[in-house]
């Protein structure tokens, strides 16, 4: 009699390898999402420092630096709309220029998922509200449970 594997034994081994591959790929996906979140939070922390420096250097509120109060970018057409991206890019360009003219803001144009940040410059004379910077997170839409928001420096409140 010849020694070898039966078809059933081979199918069982292939099924086990498939299950193990699925588990590994699922955990790699979770690790990637955690890495993207960590990268985005690190960028937002760096932007927080740049905003504080710009405010100190110019003795101005954030709204004065970016030229408007409230939401700086119009994202009603979605986070990937050109109005949303242009508003954020113009704002971060102005903040970077006010902080340090050699600062290159292009690295901050989009978060780890490719969407622009949402900037809300609320602090102004007579109003006590905080400035916020928000990433839409993995689902790329504001208002979800995966948004990442940081409070930016302010002097009024």
C-alpha cells in the first residue's frame, strides 16, 4: 500500500490555513486602524502647538488669524468636497504663516484617512466658546462615533 494523504486530510489542512489567514488579516486591519488614529492624533497635537504659537506670535485670536469665525471650512457637501478641503488648507496655511514662515503646512492638509480636518474658530470678543479641530475618522463623516476632536488653545474663556 502507498503512503500519502487522503483528499479529506488535505481539505482539512487547507481549511485550517484559511481560518488562520482570516484571523491574521482581521488583526492586521485593526492594527492599521489604531496606527492611523495614533498618527492623526499626533498631527492634531502638533497643530495645537502651532496654533498656540501663532496666537502668541501675533497676539490674535484664532478667528483673526484665519480670517473668519465659526466653521472655517464648508463641509456641507461632504468631507471630500473642494469647499471643505480649500477652507481647511487656507486656514492651516494662514496659521502656519503666522507661526513661522518656514513652516510647511502641506503635511497637515489631510488626516490619515485622506479627509481634511474641520476647524471651528469660536473664540471672539464677547463670546466664550472653545476652538476645536476635528478629524472625521475612519468613516470620513463628521458626527460619527469615530471622530477625533481636540480643543485648541484660547485666551478668552
